[in-house]
């Protein structure tokens, strides 16, 4: 009788649970039993592991084999357990010393020829292993860079099961050919077909040269709102006729956001790794993600869902980045209202029969909409033929509670002939605006150094009213709007957040009356004669 054990990791959302893989050999009729709540893809590992072991030059044990996955109460799925199952079986058969694999965490899929292929979720799996006290992991060679992002963990990248057997047995490590690049991108599991990258849902994080803000003609006020949104992490709603530049502005928003911090990069990379959209050769997401789903997207595709345990949706793929909903009224009302909770909390909790998953969802929301179905409502001489009742129903698709969570609401005017022909001079480039955004965020980080917040858009309303006070008399106009019912309590808090961001952009130590006036104008759309020195240069 032989027994061996090793470890792997089961993913629940973007969090990992260390699973002990036990293999037991007993005399009897040759059989292979896999227990421990495996799903269909994991149950199929019996055939993959048997073929991989045989084709790697090792002898498959002709005994009763039982492989257990503990804890048995945790649902387990995917092909990432193949490598651990094979190592446990070889240890029980004494092909390798069982003690060499007892303290290892092994993650990887096995091909029938013994080649080791990467799987999704390597980074969160290694993070879970490190938190559980393991300091040695074995992963496929293509995922070694991703696994190495976790400090304090020794990573061994292998190409085949033969190499693993040689390393653990102290034998010469055989050379293995690199996988065929024509099929490796899909076979290695890093880029799942239809997962988003390359389909327009998520932009390629390796693309360092995005669209330039100087390409946008005119739109000085909308460009100012874009700068304020990036500097303070404020949600943005752009409304205007077709062809005014709403989509162009939103597409340039990620370019003026600062680079992600180390912690933010790890959070975004973990989500993208689980979703299967992490590009090979680029293990760390350094730029703010940009996610733009089509208006036919369902609620599950936005907040997360799927069979079994939920998978990350668009709100999680845009974590620490921008979620852009173009033609927002065309989305279903149920899908739009599902955004209300993650907009407030920064995460989304999805309950299914298989379990409850908490996914990160701290993103900057950008909405774009036409004023009516034809897009010409409210324009003198534009010839809008939409009945008033149709316009009301169209605009009511964006519910009041959702819009109340949006800090900036900007009317995008049609581009004038002078702006379109460049007679007013070129607009500022993305790099120029990004420098001001970084300076404003640096001021906010200094002010919030001893707090859990990093941008003004995250500060709770109570703290704004008691700890971070505006200049005396600066809130008179905002208080008057509250008394008239033009602002809700949440709306006042959001005006204060925007006012602090405007103050950071202009270099004020705290919001003044003109900063609050501009914040009110950007939220209500009512002109108050306010201006911002940084934005007016646009």
C-alpha cells in the first residue's frame, strides 16, 4: 500500500482555497476513483493524468487508486489540478519520494503527451498559497512570470511532467521543445475564446499608445469634466447629440489616469487572470483597464455570473479602471440598476446555489447617452420628431437612484465649424492633462495619508462634513440647493467630493466658493459662472 499527498488551489471567485490532494494505492482491481466534489472538467483529469504519466516514461500503477481532494466541502473545478494529481499518484507509486511533494503547491493542466499548460487564475492561486504558509510552487513555464509577482514564494516553471519527475528525483532534466506558438495562445488557457480581449470588451493592457485627447475638437467643458473625473475618481455622465464626441472623450479617459500602484496592479491582474484575458508575456496589468460592453449585455455579464460559481463580469474587469456604457439608455433597466450597489461599495456580492462570491468592482463609471431616440431633441432647428412622451420614457431609462450616484453630468454640445476646422487652435494632449491629474492626485494622497482612501471620490460623506471642511461660507450655494430640493443628501456629499478635486487641480488648500460653484455646475448642469484654471487651458 502506498500513500502520498501534495497541494493545489481551488478558486472561488478571485480568491483561492488551498486543497490537499491525496493519493492512495491498495491491492485490488485496477481502478481510478476521484473524490472531493470535483466538477465535470476535473473528473476528466483521470484520463488526462493517466495518459500523461504513461507518455512521460513512468509506469502507471495497476492497483486500486483513490485520489481525494480535501476539504471535500469546497467545490472544485478546472484542469489546474492535473499536475498535483499526477505528482500525488507518482509519489504513492514511489516513482518519486513522497516527501518531496508534501510541501509543494502544484498548478497546471496536463496534455496527453505530458506537456504542462497554464491555466487561468495562477496569480490568485499563488497568493492563496502564500497566505497559507507555502513558499514553494510549481507552475507551467508560461505562467512563471505571473506567479513570481507574489513576494516570498519560490517559483519553479516547468514545460512537461518529465521535467518535474527529473527535478524531484534528482535526475538530469530533459530538454523540452517550446510549445507551438500557433496554438499555444488558446491552448495554454491564458486567453479564453470570447473572454473579452480582442473582442472590444476589454482593451489590451499592453497597448501603451492609446488615443490622444488632442484629437477631440472643441468641448472645453466636457474636457474639464474628464479631467476632474480622472483626478478624483468621480463617475461621469455625458449627454449630447450624435457625433458630438462623447465616445471619443470616454475612450481617452484611461489615458489621463495615473499608472496603477503595485497593490492596484495585483488586484486588477488577479481579476484578469481568473477571467482568462491576461495576455501572455505581460503578467502584470500596469495601466487602468478600460471595459466597454455592448448595450445588449445582460445583467449577469455586467456584474458577474455563469453556471456554478460566478465568474467576473464587466464591473470586475474594469476594477481600478474605467467602465464605459455607450448608449446607456439602450441597456436593460435591470442591468443598469444592478450597478448601484458596486458604485457605492466598490465590490459586488453574487449569491448562487453553488456558493456566494465577493468580487472587486471599484471602477470609474462613464455613461454616454443621446437626449432622445433620434438624438436631436432640444436643438433649435434640428427637426426632432420624437413625441414628448417618448422623450420622457427614453430619458427615464436611467433611473434617479443611478444618476444620483454620478458626480458629473455634462451636456456635450455639437462641435462648431471653427473647432472642427481647427481655427480655435489644437486642444491639449493627453500627456499634458495627465500631468495635472497626477499632481492633483498627489495632493489628495498626501492629505489622505493616514486614511484607507486614496482619491476624493472614495471619502465618506460624514468625513467630508466633519473632518475635511471647506472654507467658511463656501457651501452657501450648495446648502441653498439642498433646501430647495435640487440636491439630495448624497448629492451634497458628491458635490463636496468634486469640490475637493477642483481645489486639488487649482492648488487650493481647501475648497473655496468658486470650487463649490464649479462642482455644482458640473453636477446640475446649471451655469453658475464658475471656471477652473486647469480646465480652462483646455
